[in-house]
C-alpha cells in the first residue's frame, strides 16, 4: 500500500499518487508521485545490497548518471550527491539526504533539503511470505522479495517548480503528467535492472 493519500491509474496505465485528494486540474501542491513494483527471486539480503548501492540505478535510468557519498555510507542521515541529465534541462547535481533506513526493509532519500524536499524517493522490500500484492501471488517456491520503488514530488521547490512557473498556469497539469510518466518509465527500468542483478548473484 502506498504511503500517499490517494492514487489513480490513468489511461496510460501509470499509477499516479497524491499526498492529498488531487485538485481538478492537478497541481504541484497535491504532492503528485508514482510507484512501481516487481517480484525478485532472491534472498532479501541480496536485494538489500543492490538497492543500497547508490550507483546501481545509473546503469538503467536514462536520467540518473550516478552518485557519490558526501558523508558516511548507506545509513540514516547520510548524504550523497547525485548527477542527472535531462534533454530539456541539461546536466545538474543535487544533494540527497537518506531519510528512510531500516535494514532489509526500506531505503529512501530526500532531494535538495531534508526538511523541505524537492522530491522523495524510496525502496521498500517485503518478503513474499509477508506480502499481500499481486506480485507476491506470482511467487515461486523458495524465498523471494517484492520490491517497490516510490517517489513523490515536493513539497519543496525543484527544477519542475521553476519550469511550471515559467509557463502559462493552464500548462501545469500537462507538465506534471508528463514528468510523472518520465519518472515511472525510469523507475520501471531501474526495478527490472535491479531484479536482473539480484537474481544473477
């Protein structure tokens, strides 16, 4: 179950989540986001070591180029710096603050400002014997993990905030829908890549 307040599935099949009941039309203030999940036929410690490798997603995402630790390693309160690229923006770096860390359960981070993030991202790991999802129903015999990847935009400012501010107000819903679609596609690629890495270990 998502931590967001509500969710919808669009005609494109993409799950869109909102921290609150969305406006009509939607706005950034609604806290839009999305999630994807997959079943991984591997033990939980293997999946955990893969999702806490901050550079692993760069092999699969078209936007994320890689990261390096600024302080510490994968632990609550640690900071890493991510490098990104988007055709409409170019390349940029952003500091990321680990704000969710429960060993073998959840690993997540906030962008730009830990108290007022431009976005939040997190992985949740659930053993198949404790999962209640369609993915878990597909589990083969033996140990497996349902891996979910979630993100939500805001409440703090981000590149998307600046982009929307530069456009006519009626463009906001379209820009948000397109950006969530881009995130969902990269998150799907990332989960499939993590699945391949974990299952081949």
